[in-house]
């Protein structure tokens, strides 16, 4: 069991959860407030997506990231910022019978464009989705080729930002090890095990332990699952030697029929962990553990 656990809060994500809960932050001010709320509840890291303030749809606009980052950095609350770099890898086929031309909703750009906000704002951490996979949507593919990932990893390293590798299945771990072996990702390696997302690794204990057992010694790992499995995974994560992610990106419910805030979810995770005998570590200890560069 890991007895010194850090909590990441993924405050908004890029899915349609804002249509199901009015507590999902949409505007830069709301997203920044959610990061601060999560930090005050015990999260050491805030994982950030941005959305179009008018529609709530996912966005890659660097100006939106800039506003969120400035608001958090100018607050009196300390939290490690982790900006997504996953946007810009979305392919939406026309249909099963006529895949081409691609849907206008496709958002597929190069490695440099995917990292504009990271290289400008220099967060302490940004994500690197280490593989291509099908999601639950019929004709959607999350696209991260080895070539794109090599180019992104090199740019992230040059910027002095720590990548958080996102692994949705065992093959993604294999590719992550390759990037580390090629010198594109430095120690300490940080990885997030993403469980229960259709159609990646299922959220059962055997699949989780297969992932954990393929994480090389010395890597720092965190894990999460979605929906009603979010809180069981808080306990599973600590028992499996890892750290924890919760937040409205992955689950909008606190209890059956009770909508959560990000602070609620972090507080509930902290209650579970401390009841298990774990200590929740804060941003300063996380920076030391992961050798982060604070800006």
C-alpha cells in the first residue's frame, strides 16, 4: 500500500458532462475556481481542459488556457497545474459505410499545434496520451501515433515540463517504455493508468493489476476509473501502491442522485484514504517527488 498519496483533480474534461450537471465548470473563471476549490479540499494537482465559454464544447484555444492559468497562479492557493495536451488528436469518420470524407467535427493537428499552450504557459505537468484507441462513440478514434508522440515528447522535454503519460491499455504502457528507453522522457517518469474507459482496459481488479505489474520500478503512477467506479478506485489505487485521481471529468455524482462538485469528490477521496491509514501529500511534496519546475 502507498501510505503517502497525492490526489489529482480532473476538474472539467472535454466530454458532454456539462449537459448533465450544472456543477461542471465551463468558463475560464469557473475552471480556475474549480482548481482552487479542489486544492483547498486536498488535491495537490489540478488537471485542466478548457471549453468554449458559450457552448461548453471542448477547446484548444491558448487564450482560454492562459486565463485559467493566470487566475490560479495569481490566487493565494497553491496547486500543481497539469494541462491536457490530448486535444487535437480527434478523428471522426463520416460513417461505417462511408468513412471518407471525415466529419467536420474532426480535430486533427500536428504535434507543435497541440503544444502551443504548454510551451507558452509552461505548466509543471502536461499530459501525453500514449496510444491510439476506440472510444464508445461509433466512429470516433483518439489518434496518437508513435511518430506524433515522439515529436510531442521531445518538445515537452525541451520546454522543461513533466509529462504525465496517460495509459488506457497495456499497449500504451509498452509505447511509454519505448519513449523512456529512447531518452524522450526523463526520470522520474509519471504515468496515469486510465481504467474503465470504453474500449481500453476494463475497470476490474485483474486488469488493473496487469497494468500495475507492467509499470517499471521507480515510475510514479496514479490511477482512476469513471462513473460509479471512481471512489472504489481511490481505495484500489492506494492498495496497489499508486496515487489517486478524481474529479468531474470522470464522474459527476457524489452519491446516487446527488450531484458533486470537484471539492466534494476530493474531500470524499481524502476521507477514504485517511480512513485507510494513508497521508495526503500536498503540492510542495509532489514537486519534490516529481522534480517539478514551479513557475
